[in-house]
């Protein structure tokens, strides 16, 4: 059963076990950011907290982020993510968003930042007014999935370095997994950790996930599930 938690008067997080999604209300519209893993009723859940017209935005299209997308006609997402979305049976028309695009909710905006690597079209969303960054799965303190097709660890590092160009413009990171919220300095830690893995300087343990043997690299700040 999903739990709705009010962060402040205009912001909510919906927790569903291992994953969460968000509602950011502006003056004219509310953004639903992802729709969770076991919440096909995401739209109904969101309507319990706001009567504003809703727009759906996806940080990326892995199955644990799109379970409630079917209730929406359109979705803001990176065009680089469309293949991943359709492969997971994602419905609705794309409104492609790219680096620098702004989703205007009325006196509250979401600036799109491209951070491919975890998936080809992963994005972060910067709510400049409230100094919050929604990071999807790319900046979080749980296990970051970096194995299998479509994942790219060197690109992930490059994207987080790009994200650092936004340092000073947000005070908190809202991730979809792990502890809520996170501090911006996690970005630098993840860059260092991922770099150590690539250099062969990190110690991992073999683990099995969905029938795949992968390596788990555990750092004090997060873990990476990775396969060369
Ligand atoms: Zn996820």
C-alpha cells in the first residue's frame, strides 16, 4: 500500500516500499514525477493531494518508475529513453524534453538536465525556486543498477560531472530509492566510487540478481551493481 507523505504545502512524496515518486504543485499545474513500481493507480493517489491539472514527467523508464503511466495520455521524457520505455510496454505520447528545457507549472519550474548512464535517457529535474534536485536513480544512497544492456558507467560518470555544473543551485537531492533526502555532496562521492570501479580499484562481491551474476561494489555512501 503506497504511503503519501507531505514534504511541504506544495510537494509530496509517495512511498511504495523500495521506490518513491513525487508530486510538485505549481500555481497552474502539478507535475507527477515518475509513477512507481506497484502503483497502477498513481493518478488516483495523486488526485487525493491536488486538484490541479496533472502533467507526467519521467526521470527514466525502468519498470519500477512507470507502473502508473497508463492513466496519462502524454509523458515528458527524454527522447533517448523512448526505446527503453516502449520495451517496458510504456504507453502514451512522448513530449520530448532535453537539457535546458523548462517545464512550467506556474510560478514553479522544472529545468531538465540530461544525465544518461543509468539509462540512455535518464534526466534530473531542477526546481530552482525550492532549490531541490530530483535525481531519479542516478544520485541515491541505495544500490545503483549499472549492469546489463543500456547501462554505461563511463557515461554515468561524465553525466554526474556535468551535474556538478549545477552545484550551488540546490540544497537537497530527492532520489527515487534509498534515504530521503540526500545532500548535493553525494554527487562527488558517486563520481569517485564509480571511477574506482572502472580503474579496478574497488572491491566487489559477486551476487546474483534476476538470474545474472553481477558484482556489488559497496561504498559507505552507496552501492553499485555492475558487470563489465
Ligand atoms: Zn529505479
